[in-house]
C-alpha cells in the first residue's frame, strides 16, 4: 500500500474512533517556506555595486527573522555573464564577482548554525560556449566529440556549397536554435542563447559529469537544487540522425519568435522525466551514504500539470519533490476570487489528489514583481493566499516588503528586459538602500526605497513585512501542519471577490482566512456557528488583533482587506 494512502487512512481512523489526533509526519520540504535570492542584488560586501556571497552571509539572520526554511540562490558559478550566470563556464567554481569557494563554505556554515537550508541553481541544459567542455568538443577531443548536440546540416539545394540548419527550430530567446560553428564545420543546438550550447544527454559521459557536479556541491553542504529549464533538456531525434520540423502554432506571425511554433519536439520529452528520476535516485543514494535530512529537488518547468505530475514520479520511480507551480503568477490586478480558485484548482485537482504535495511561486527573476502585475495594494493579498494554502510557498527576494519593478536603461553591465525585477534589495533608507557602500549599484534603486525597505517596515505594525512574518508564524501551528488527507484544509471563492482558505485540526483549532480581491465593500454570511478572533489583518482592515466575530451572521470586508480569524476549542 502507498505510504501516503496509509497515512491518510490512519488519520481517518483516528478521527472516527475519537482518539487524539496524531498528525502524519511531514518531511521538511513539504511545508517549507522557500526564498529565492538573486545574488547580484541581495547584498554587496565590497563596494563594487554587485551583490556577493559575503553579503548573503551577512544577511542570513534576516532570513531566520522572517521565518524562511530554505533559500535557493540563482547561479554563482564561473560565467562570462552573457545570461547573468545561466551561461556557466565552470560548474564547480565560484565566479570571482561573487567571491571564493571559501566564502561559499563560510556561508553554508553560517546557514547551518541558523538552521537555514541552502539550495543551489543547477543548470543542466547547457553550458557557456567558453566552457572547457565545449572547447574540447569543437576540437573533437576524445570523449567530448558528442558532448554537445552537433549536426552537419542540410545541403542547400540552391547552393550546394552552403549548409542549412537541420530543422526549423527557434530558440526560447528568438532566432534559430542552430548555429554554424566554422571551426568544427557543423551546427550546434542551443535552446537559449547562441552562447549557451546544449549538452547532449544521450552521451553517458555528460550524465556522469553532471552527477559529479551535484556530488561536488552536496559535499560542500548544500541541501538540494533548483533545476533550471527542465523541459528543454531533450529534443526528439530520429534514428537516422535527422530532426523533425515543428508545426506552426498560430500564436505569432513572426517566424523568428519562439511562439511561432508548437514545440512538440523540443519541449517536455519523456527522456527528460527519466533523467529527473535518475537525479532523484542519485540524491537518495547520497543521503543513504552520508546521512542527514532529505536533499530536495525543485524543478523549473512552465509545463502542463499532467506533465509536472510525472516529474513527481510514476509510481515506480520518484523525481523532483517540488515541480514549481507558477499558476498564481498568471493573476493580475483584475483577477477575482474566482480566478484565484481556478488557479488553485488547476494545480490541486491533479497534483494534490495524486501526490498530496503543493507549492506556490509568486515571483522570480524572469517575471514582473507582484506589485507590477497586481498593484501594490494586492501584494499582501497574494502573500497571504500563497502562505495559507497547504504546501511550500516560494518568495522572490523583496516580495516580502512589496518591492516594485524599477525602470532601467541599458548600461555597460546589463541590457536585459528582465532587469526591472532584479534591482537591489531595499534594506533601509540610507544611500543605496543599505545594499552597497559603493558609489553606484549595478542596477538602479527604486525611487521609493525610503518607504519600502526592511528597516522601515519593521517599525510599522501592518506593513507587508510584518504580515509576511505573521504568516510564517502561523505555519508552525498544528492546523497549518495538518496537510495529510483532506480534512485539514479547504479553499473556495465564496463569491466573485471573496476567497476563503480554512486550515484546521478538526474540532480542536481552525484558522479561517478571508481575502477580498475587489475594490468594493463585500460581505459573506453564515460561515460558521462559532465565534472567531481576529489574529492577522492587512492595512485595509478596520479591526484589531483580538477583536471577536460570530460567523453565524455577516462579516464585512473592506476593499482589498484580508484577515486571518482563529477559533480553538476551549
């Protein structure tokens, strides 16, 4: 019998027999609070205007303060920085801009003292074209001949001396997915930039090299990995070595746009799922040999929930513990409670029913910040929803203080349309927001950083930061830890604008979370025959902590108000 099913049955029997509830034990990652750090922008320790590892180490107490279980770092590895670290030239070296391996080890040691887990970005799809492996592959050195995806191309019928790409594939960043390399006289594949050639996972040597990378960082004390760009690792290749053209999607009229094709041959191939199982098995074997807590895999994939369900496992093999759920990132300023419910259902109807594991990502380094997508007045609402639902919420640095996108211009350092959501962390009201003692920062600061910063919000009772910290405290309660089975929680849209989440230990304690997504006064009624106590409220609420409300009647919610109500058996 499946262990999760058995746990649910035992919990049900405990209720039925009237015995004391025993909550099924959860692994640390199942209800963890995860926090993404973009290292360039978190804390600069040496005044060069760029964040670094020593800077992160100096701010680890903050992560403990706000209740973070684990943080994952965007890449800190040696890189030419064409894609700001996602083009890795050496997978086991720290880039000098971030510091040294000794700095990294000191960070890990400090994190372990604080009981804050550290996950690294694992970028398996590609390397930099400046990577030693690629340079050896160009020269067809022994063992590296097929380390990357190479092809002779197709003879141009109009000019037999010319070669055409082997297929019509378009890269994620636009333009051909194939680039001719004059020295090797072949095309190489790159799902992203031309400076990011794809590794060939049909080659056992590639697989072993990447396992060595995982083991190297595990030996340095990391607690797991967030796997970048998982759906793109494999492509379909015919037995004769050819690659099929992809059909036109109808989503774009530009043949150079990624949306122009339906990516049925270059995305979500089943071989990728089997590779995840291989990595999970490797981590589990490492755990058996070295002890300690579970090492976790987060998988970044903008894929259907049906595909992501296979990421978890197939009943025989286990994969990533947390395929990242981006559904809440598709909400906007006009989204209603019904939209929130639909976003939750899309994940929960498949993932929870099959795996009883959830996670909720509300921002990252590739997407606009919540205040840009939904408005500043709804940042608290999304934080509350993500932290009230069962599972692991994932916070992008600065979302806990309501940071905004910042208008940026091209500089000698950066010219990326994702820069506005990557600007420096706002720590206080001093020059450079406490991020750097240097004369400038690699990206500009928000003009309102003297209002939206950690130090200022520590002093305001209902600031975004204080609400965030209050949510983290709630996650330690029995009701929020009761995630096995279905009796411990529920969620639904009570009307078009009011969203409700209930977290409970039945007949012992209950938290009822009510969120008004709309800009008008709303009321709901007859939610319960019990009297509840206000325990957490947003700035839009007229109530105070400790106020009582009997839910047999009506409860009113101000525009954009969210409240957490508490009942316990006296």
